């Protein structure tokens, strides 16, 4: 067993930190009013273009698409440093982590040529049209319909909770072309197609984060379908396995915990009760860090993580929660005004157990897959 | 970063697995609180397992992994301090090791060759002798003992005392990791078999979620313990011990809850692990002690 970084990994982390030191403006933390806000999206396009120039946007991608085939550790170190800085890539982290790689695997040449280069240049924002009013954790019950009409599909229906929809140029859309799980297809849908209406939902997370998206007779050419008709479920499962360890939220949680402790120490408020609570949160953050590294270690060795990824996700939710509770109890001024990154962390923390698979679903997976407990009758 | 054991560590772990394969189940007629085995102890001695981790290729990670493995057995043996602390002490101190904290009863005190004394801010060490200690009955699944009178000990320097504290924390976390896993395993088996309302208890989501949460905690303790053994860092040791005590509190309650009345019997072995975990809860000043250390060591 080896818990240290090798020289190459240490140097890579230093490179990313240097880049951040030089390219994140001093007022960056107040630019991001919310991860999907117009100002953040605008900023991300300049920032990601610079990342791309420095070879730090898609280092783990194949050379053909502008990457250098960096290993799983490099892409995770990159993700840790970006998230710990408050995720200046905004919604573009999705392109880099899974939308791009999914298109490389399942897209037609025309789709790849159209969509991948702008992602590799950091110029484009995508949104993910998955959840619907009646299809959240039970995604397979989605109803948005795509009806074949000649060489087009006509899309009608509604998505909800769609992040970045207000700023996105393209939507990775799931729509029903038949019945059951095998009746769902994926469309790569330009958001300026007539018939799409985006309505922002004011939220606790920040400006421009979640939306309703309505589709009214939206005509999309059949060539916009990713993969075969009815292949969505398989593609999404593969796509999400690229992303299963999830966002390295522990990196920002850990950093914000330290920041909150610093504030308290400066104000002589780090008393024993606060110290105990901070210590518990720190232990949870460090356990989560190790769970995540264990999965990356497996990925590096070509092993796809099973329910271990759900263990990491649940641990992530726990540590986010402990840090958020610590901050709100001992540094209540955070939610009123003050440090923008601490505030942003608190706002985004609420998402940890909900986005990309509710924590309860992860617990189901741990119970049935890892502990082999009998499934609940349905 | 590599979470796999190296080839030497794998060889050692296979040898230990083979040795313990004869000790995986308690005797069918066992109805006691504390289960020990002289032959297990002898086999570990003869096989050189207590000193094995002093070989550089094996190291404290291998020791922590062995402690975790042994703690999963229904039989208890003093392995944690022999394997993780002993090599840190100057001089030749005979095993088994036991800790006397604030003059209270402790695990393995009556069997100990060496006593570590935690007395206020001081840490001391002394040889144990039969006239100094006595065994006592307890609910804890360990052989418990106490001092008959106050012990005369050699105080350690502040640096050595800190080092002892560090390794006691690693030892506690590694032991707890094994106990948590074994306790979970035994309850999972019951939940898969026992039916109520026509279906296995383990198919109820209310049960599944709490078992899953307990699993997350137990696995976290194991990784933190191994990391601390590897890094030999006092902060890592405090994090591991804190997470161990924190998790034990929660997991022990839930597991007994899910066992229902069967878990109250001495026939079902859950108490062998759960009441050992209870013994660990108060050690090294409990969660507050660990949290204080984390706060001092892990924040800039």
C-alpha cells in the first residue's frame, strides 16, 4: 500500500495550482453568483479556453481530440484542484468528464466533428435533459416524447431541474421513442431550436442554476440521435460510470472547513465545542478522500468500480453535511454576508445528496450489491 | 497512491488467513462474554506474526492489516499493541501489552507482560507482574483486569509519550475496523435469513439504509487506520481513532436493534464484537480526546 503521490503527480498538481494562481482573478469568488449564472458561464468560456491552451482542459482525452491520454489520477487531481477553487469551469466540467468521452464512444463522425472540438477548446456549454416532473430518481419513467416524422423527430414534453440550461448551447436530451427502458433515446439538441422554452427556477443554490425546459413541437433531424433508437439506457449507464465517483466535493469541503477554522481562530471563537465538531467533519472529509482515491486506483488498474462508488458518494454527502453544519452553527454570519466562497460552498452543499443519483438510491445500491441484502419486493 | 498490498504483504496476509481459518467460529456451546484461545496465541507467537511487521517490506501497514483481520475473529488476542506499538519502544518489553488509563480497568491487564500507564499528561511504562494485577469479570468481550495497587513506572519523555499516543490511536482504529466489519457481517447473515411479514428483514429499506450507512462508516475506519499506519502521522492517527469511536457508537446501536431479541442472547455472537467496541469507546479519553488531538494536529 502506498498513500503518497509520485513525482509526476506532485508536479501535475503544482502545475494546476500555478495555473489557478495566475488565471483566477482576485475577485473570482464574487463572480460566480451561482454555478449556472450568466457571469459564471461567461467567465468559464474565457477560463476554459486558457485551460485548453495550457493543456489542462482535457488532458485525459485521446490525442485525436486534443488530449494527451493522461491517466485517471491526472484527471482526478485536476478535478480536485478545480473543485477546491470553487469550480471555475462551471458547467463545462460535464463536457470534460463524460459528455465528450460519451460522444467519442457512441457518436457519428459528423456528431464528433461538430461537438467535440468546441468542448476541447472550452468554448461551449451543455445541459443535461434528464429529470422530469414525474421522473426524478425513477428516471426510466420519463415521458418527454420524440415521434418520428420522416427524417425528423418531433419532441414534446418537459424537463426540470436542468442545470446550466439558461446558458447552454446544446442539450444532452433523453426522450421516449417507445415503451419501457428500451424505449428511450438520446438527442443532441441545439438549444436555439424553435419550440424550446427555458424558465429559470429561483433556487437556494444560486443564480441560474436550475430550470424548467419546455419542448413544444421541437423538430430535430434524425441525425441528432446519439447511438441507436432505444439505446439511451445503455449509453447513459456507460456515461455515468465514467463519472461514478462524482465530483470531488471533499476537496472544497475540506478547504472550507480549514477556512472556517481560520476565521474562528482569528476571532478567538474556536472553543472546545467548535473544535470537536470541526474534528468530526475533518475525519469524514478524509475518509471520503480515501474512498475516492481507492476508486481512482481501481480505475487506473482497469477495474470498474461497482457499489464502492456509491460508498464514496454517501461518504461525500456526509462530509459535505458535517462541514455545512459546522459552518452554520459556529460561523452564522456566512449565510448573511461575508466570505463568498464559504457562502457558495454552503449553497452548493445542499445538492450533494440529490444531484446525479439521490443518496437514498446509493444506499439501496450498497445494501443490495455490496452487502447482498435481498432486494425490496416491487 | 496504490491501495493494493505489496507481494510481501499479500504473502503474510495469506499465511494469517490460513492460520485463523481454524478460529472462524465460536464453539457451539459457548455462552460467555469473553472468548480467548491459548492455541491461537501460541500459533501466532510461533509463526512470528507479532514481530513480522518489523521487516521493512511489511511495515506498520501490514501490522494494521493483521490487527484488523484478527479483530474479526470471535476469539480475541492482544495483537494490536504487540504488532503496532512494541517496535516503537526502546528496550525489550514482553508482550502482551495493556494500557492502564487514569487507573481504570483495561483490556488484557491481567495477562500483560508490559503495562503502558496513561496518567494525566504523563505516559509511563512498566513490567507487569502477577502480584501487581488481577483479572475481573466484565461485559466487555475482552479479558479485563486492573491494578491491585498503584504502579511504579518509568515516565517517558514528551516526544516518546506523543509517539506512544499516536500508535495507541492507530492500534485502536485498526482493531475497531475489524470489529465493525465482523459485527456487520454477522448481522447481514441474520437479516438475509430471518423472515417477517413473509420477506427477509434485510429486504426492508428502513433496515437496508442503516446497514449501508454503517458499512460506509466501517470502511472509512479501515482506510483511515491503514493510512495512519502508513503515514505514521499523529494527525492521521487521531483522525482514524476519532472516526473509529464515532462510528462504533452509531453502528453498535443499529446492529443490536436489527438483531432484535436474538441479539440479546449469549448464544448469538454479536456481543463478541459489539461489546469489544464498547470497550474501545472510552479509551484514550474517548471521542473528546481524539477530537482535541485532531483539532490541534489537523488544522493549520
